[in-house]
RNA sequence: CGGAGUGUAGCGCAGUUUGGUUAGCGCACCUGGUUUGGGACCAGGGGGUCGGGGGUUCGAGUCCCUCCACUCCGACCA
């Protein structure tokens, strides 16, 4: 490509609303342009990067035996009613109507579509397994799109759906997809982790996320400093420690703690290490048909992990609850404890407290706490006691696999694989005949990659204060040949010849033959982020050309006749 | 969805408090010239329904009403 007639422009200033690096550089570099909140146009540079990523994904998916299809972007609303997700997905589902008033949705994901495609088409176990994938537009009406391509409303996703006759076969495919994803992200030159994850609204029995490590990530992930344990904080676990309380209380007693409500206040007042206290977190759990107050008990030094807590009670969501609402069900805000709770209040206790003794907790009585309590004393509790892991793992907790310290880092979710089981085939009545001629629902898996988000994630992980530093595999062009002064025929001719030669050799190369001075050209080289720069400038009269490596910043001169070989060597590396 | 803010040329902004000629500046763009290794300089030029609608007024970018869009914090989010 010759830059002089390439539709690519750069900006000196980023729009003020771009706050993360990828958003800023994608706009300044002329990759994308905003159309509406969370909706972008892709300019040629952006489209090339997108295609490069698509190509890698397609290669690996095909290698794994998956077959590419393209499902319709507009899907009948009825399909969504069949699985009940019309309601569950809520306002994120963009509904539209045609001229006859028939309702449709813009696909935010395609489980329903693909099950509809397969039911009645695949009839026998002999036609299984099959894995269908597409790389297609998705639309989710996010409440708050942000950060450019990291969280858009309209985005490109690779989604795959597999169908199996047995659980074992699903497990096999799930593992194959994990391997395939690892190959894809490795090929793209990204630093990523595979983590255990919550299944969320998609449902199913098991799931793993692929996280690109970057400070701007929206997800907290827990990784072990020693072994390979890694999990999203939503599901991360830790090894339970049992610290012995040095203070021994003879009797369990109520103590007067006037106006001391928070853990800090109470523990300071009583001179107790907060580790030996119980924090009560009250929430309102929202279910399909009702709402109720649930109290979660965790250690004073822990915080509640809402996703775990939500799953522990099987609620759709947890929302904050007011003091009035607490009082209405008989709770005493600020002094809630696990002993002697009103019998109509549901509660969950964190696993970590199961064996704990000598604790301070609320007495369910205004201005009183209990001292010296232990949960082992089961008869203090009602018989509905529910122990679950509901606390958030924190930095320094011990790895559940090897016991070494855990640390927390930020990650950007770029892939997610699920074992769906029969969560969609059953409600949609999609069955096949097994060896015995009996109808059984398909056992399914689904596998997603956020393709446009990957563009942003790659930049978040690979940039500096000047611009993007593309991994070679996905860079729009690998080599940028800069002509120092296009009016100098000697320079232009030399550069053009080199350009043609590299192009012939299959290298993605751009010739910067714009009538610009050297400054803007080199600045654009850095901003747009080409991996290799070749400067054909004033040193050419001494037979020298300069080569720069964008990533290392290294620059060196080579003789005009060695340039081609030297560049090819760098391209191959 | 709750809270806060912004909307003036492609981008970044001033002008709005206190209504008053023809709405300005930097970057970008066009023409000519000089420059040519880190975002040049000189001269000339084009580009605006001041987010939309309504109102007050002799007069509205500025005041009032209303609608819309976008952004930030939070809730939410395969």
C-alpha cells in the first residue's frame, strides 16, 4: 500500500473522552471512528487488523475440525421466548419490529439460533459430534458502553457451538477448544491466562475464561505466584487457614457496645483482632417470583464476593437493602449476628468460619455484641445452617492447589468457553436418536472470542507513550518504508523498489510516500505502531538506510544492498 | 438504572456569568512560495442550522421551557 493514496489519517490530539490507551490510539491512529455510544466505524487500518485476527482464528478453528457458518444477525423474538432468555437477558436485548409488527432481536449471542438450525436437521447420533462456528456481528444494548472497543454495544465475536451425544464427548471437545484458544492467543503474541470462571447468564456446568493481562482490565483475576492456578475472582478459592485466637474466653457472653456498629469500631473497642470477628452483610436476593433478605456472614477481614453469594442462594441478583427493610424482618442493623436470628431470615455462612472459635459478632440486639462464640457450637444456630464459599480471595491468601501466596491482577476477558449440557436443547426440544432409537436432547458446548475486543486488548498490553506496538502477526502492515523526502527522486526510487520487492516476497508493507516532512512520518510510524520501520532518507547518498525496531526502539544503519535481506530476517523472527 | 457533567468547524478549546456589529483561536484542510531527519515558516483561502424544538426580547451562542445526544463515577454486564 502506498500511503499517499491510502485512506488513513492520524490525529495529534485524541478526543477528550478517550481515557484508555487502546481507545486513544485507535482513534488517533485512524483505525476506528465513533458513530454512537459503543458503536464504531472501522477504517481501512482497523479493518486490516480485524481481518488478520479473523484469519488466525479461522485457521485454528478449522484445524480443530469446526465448520464455519453464518447465522442471521436478526433473529425471531420467539426463539428467545422458548428458552426464557427474552426475560433473563432483559434490556440488553435490542428488540425491533418489522412492518407487520413481528418482533425480532439483534443477536447478542446465538445459542437459540444454532439450536433452531440443528433441531430437525441433525437426527441421529451418527451425525454427531459437530462444531459450528461463525465470526459475526453482535449487538448488546449495554447500559454503559465504554473504553472504545473494549466494551462496545456493537462488536465482532467468534462464537462456536458444539453438539454431542455424550458428556464424555463434550469434555473432549471442551479440552480441544481450550487448546485451540491457547494456540490462537499464542499466535497473536499475547500474554494471557486461562482461568476458572462463573457461567453467568449463558448457564451450564463449567466454564473457563481467557484473560489478556493488562492493568486496564475490568476483571480481577487471582493467580498463584508458584503453580498454574488461576481463576476469576468470582469463583476463585483459597486454602482455609485456621488461626488460633490467643485470647481465650471462659464463657460466651454478651457485651455492651454502645453505638459500635462497624467491625473496626467494635474490634477496637473490645481490643480484638478483626480476624476473629464475624461481619454480617445483608442483601436483598431477587428471584424470578420473589425478593427476600439474606444475611451473609464472613470474617471481619474478608469482603463478600457477590457472584459467589448470588450463586449460593440461587438468586438472579443481589441488591442493597435499606435499614428500614432490615428492621421490618426483625434484624437490628449494625448488630446482626448468626446466633438467635429471627427464624424467617435466610442466612449463609462462609466456609472459612466453619471451624472458627472465639469470635466476636453481633448479638441481634441493639448496642450488644457477643464475645467468645464459635460456630462449632451448632446448637446455637438454627438447623438451616448453610455453609458456602462466599468471601472474596484477597492478595496474600493461600493457593488452594499448592498453598503458596496468591496475587490479584487485572485481566481483559477475550475468550470464554462453556459446557452448556442440555440447558438450551432441552427447553427448545432439540433431540437426536441414540443407538437405542430413543430421543435425547443434544449435549452442547459453546465457545466465544471477542474479536474486536481483542484488538483493544492487544493494544492495552502492547503500547508506550508514543503509540501502539503491534505484535507482528496482527499488525496492519509489518514494514513501514519511510521516504525522507519524496522530492528526492533517488530516495523515492530506491524506496519504491524495496517496497515492490518486499511485497513480492509476501511481506505486508506500506510505503510512506506522502509529501510530509520527516517528523510527522516517523511520529506516525510510532503512533500507528508498525513493527519495523525502514527510513530511506538523506543517508542514502552514502549508500545507507536506517532500520528501526518499534518494540525495542533499536535503530541501526545498513548498506542499501543488504536492506532487503536484513528486513526479511526481522520479519521472519 | 442511580449520581454528576458536557454539547460552539474534522479534533482540541475560548466566548455564555452581565443578551448587542459580520461567532473567534490552535491543529487539520485548500492555493502559492520557502523549507526537508523528530509533528516547519510566510502569505492568501474554504469550512458553523453555536445539539434539536419552542419561548422571552427591538435583538439570543448567551435568559426560560422541553426534547435529544455524548462522557464520567457507580449498579449491571457470554
